């Protein structure tokens, strides 16, 4: 678990969190061909550190960012998205640690959570592989249980989290220590939690979340000894 959690943490940190935008004066929008996991209400940063609240998104077409400072320029150039908040562990341990991390949900979403139930296979000297783990990784973000219908949960939260999961797979592809993922399965959650016998819905974590579960086989190659 320790080895796998460390590798997944490195892969999450290495996810490309940037997009490139061009501000259109006539439309008063920032045009971009990639919006990735960006959502309305999230805060992004430009290359000089100015922050903007996203108020409008047309997926993979445009975004509108309102500057937090009146002296900030129009949102253009390299734009940094909110990074995933990574955590690993069991349901109970994760909930305790994640709840204590911050009282502000914006500071700990989107969430990348590695569930601790991991199956690992180690390989011998003659194999180029170090180990292979069956991984369950959840990508989750806050959702509006009062105003969202099922379709809203999917378009507003689940689809951006699918993009984040795909960005993780791309991070694996760019890491030469890890075997490229050719196959994976993804489970979507309009509401992330469990339903009781009486139909009452209970959140697994102490927040209203939606997102996806990514199931992959993660293989790490052995590294040359540099002693």
C-alpha cells in the first residue's frame, strides 16, 4: 500500500494543471480549446499570479473569469486550474483526515482519493517489473444536491471529473517508470455515497460529492541501482 500510495501521489502531482486561453475583447470571454476539469465557481490563476473566479464555461470552447483584484488584466495566456487534493486510506481514515484538512471545501476539491484496499503482486529478479497493483482511485468534486437534477450532476460535476481521471491516465503515460495504461474501467456517481434500506441516501465522506471511480492495473518498472 505504501509503495502504491507514493507512486499514485507522484502521478496526481504530475497531472498537467494548465490550459491556454486567448482573451476575445468583443465577446468578453477567454477562448480555449481545453477546459479540462474546470467548473463554474472555481478559482484559476494566470502566469503572473492573478486569480479569477470562473463564472461561465462552454466546454472546450470558452471560459469567463472575473478577477479577484480590480487591477488584474484580462484572463489570457497560460491558466492554472485548481490542483487535485490527494489523499489515500480507508473510508473512515480518509473522511477523518479530509474533514480536518480544511473547513473550506474549495481548498480540498477536486479530490483524488486512493482507496486503501489494494492488491499487489511483486516480481522476481529476472523481471523488469517491480510490482503491479490493482488500484481504485476516486475523482470527486462538490455538487448541489438541492438544485441539481441527475443530468445536472452529470454535466456539471461527473463529466469534469471524467476529464480529471483521463488527465491522470495521461500523467501515467508521461512517466517512464510506470507502464502505460491501455485498459481501464470507470464508474460514475451522480451522488457519491450509499443508499440505505429505507431509501435514505448517506454520503461516504462528509460532503455532497459527485464524480468517478477509476479502476486500473498500475505496473511500476524496476529502476537501475545508482549506488
